[in-house]
C-alpha cells in the first residue's frame, strides 16, 4: 500500500534507537523527508546514515534535548516546518513515590508532557495552513493500565493524553490528526536494561526474569520495534485522516479489559 506521504517532511524524536528509530525507518521507506533528533550525536549520526541508505535522499539530524527550550529552538531554526511529527522520549525511572521530590516530578513533566506539547505548538499552525498534518505521540501502555512504581511516567503521560484529547477535536476538520501510540513490552535495549536491573535487584539471572515475563504474556513474545514503526507510519499516512484523538494500545493483548 502506498501511504501517500512521499515528500512529506517528518520530525521524529528519540530516533537514534528503539521505537523512535523503527518509526523513522518506516517513514523513510515511504519516501518521507526525515529530520531525526536525539540527545547523543554519535548514535544519531549513525542512525541517519543507516536510514538514508533505506530511502531516496539524505536524512537530516539534530542532536538536541527536546525537553529543553534551547534544544527545540535549534531544531526549528534549522527546519521550521513539518508535515509529520512523532514525539518520543524515554520515561523516568521507576521508584517509590515517597522518594520523588518536586524536582523529580518537574523533570518527568518536562520530558513526557510539556516537551511534546511544545513540539506540537511549534508545528501545528503550519500543518493547519497547508491542510495536512499528522502528529503521533509515543507514550506507554501504562497510561491505559497503570503500573505501581511508574507514577512519574504515568502522571506526566496522562497529562499529555488529556491535552491531546481536547486539541485533536479542533484540528481534524482542517486535515490534521493527533493520536497516541501506547506500546507495551517491546524487544528493545531499554527493555533489556530493565530486565538487567530487575535481575540484579532480585538476585536472579536476566534469562530467568525474561522467561518469567514471557510466561505471563498472552502472546508469549515481546513486540518487535518494526511492528510499532509500521503502525506509526500508517497513522501518519494519507489514509488515516479519520483516525483522530485515539490512544492505540499495542501490547499483544496484555491489557485485561474490554475497552
């Protein structure tokens, strides 16, 4: 299927690895003109070269922290307009809410709520003026099914979810959709790191921790990043103009509810 986004300019955040990279890969294969962003220059430059080899032209990159005003300013100074925006940032570390001070909460809100909102603010009006725009926020399945210990992430991302629900209703008539992708457990370096930390805490091997998680998973496997990447690309496509203000859960059926 031709997704109809060849030539569209796309900004993909957190794109040097993991789910952000998978989204960038799916978009570049559809002919989108990419600008990828992450904080660390070396891996980002390598990712840009790999992505360029998959597409029809160069892939631009900006090493920046999108949670900072200065980082966002550098992105938009170099690339002021986008047709597609994919926001993505790793969540704050788990813990006990009794140990989170005000600064910990503000860091989480800056990265996982306010930064996506600022990126939307910087790109939305141009999309509306051109009559086409696709915004996809990669959040977390924990927004749908909260997990004890992930309160910083759940709190900040839930705020973003509520904001998007209101805004999306005012943009779709002018060709701009805003949706959220809620990934569950995907086979990424971040998941491997979480398993390693859990194994150390519990005095078990990484293999034991991984096997225990898989045994409880309905699919008996973890998601592959490309699965989420292709879904993201479809939400960004010309065919997805009637999908708006939604929270698409991708967790292999782990969520136990009906809705």
